[in-house]
């Protein structure tokens, strides 16, 4: 096994563990961010639908 690959694997495992711990610590904020992202995605899909519908009606 390559030493660089092993170091990358270990750093990745440590970052994963730290990330999970921090997400658990700030769980309400994480949920709020996820819900906000879903809202933004739905709003952008709505705008795309409006533009597409307008272009289809225009033809």
C-alpha cells in the first residue's frame, strides 16, 4: 500500500468522524440548512418551469 494513500485514508477517516460529531452538536442548524437548501432547489425548479412554460406558449 502506498504511504500517500494510507495517509489520505487516515485523514479522511478523521475528517469524517469530526464532521459527524460537529453535525450532531449543531443538529438543529444542520436541519435548518438542509431544509433551506431544499427550499432553494424547489424555488429554482419553479422558476425553470415558469421560463419553460413561457417559452412553450410563445411558440
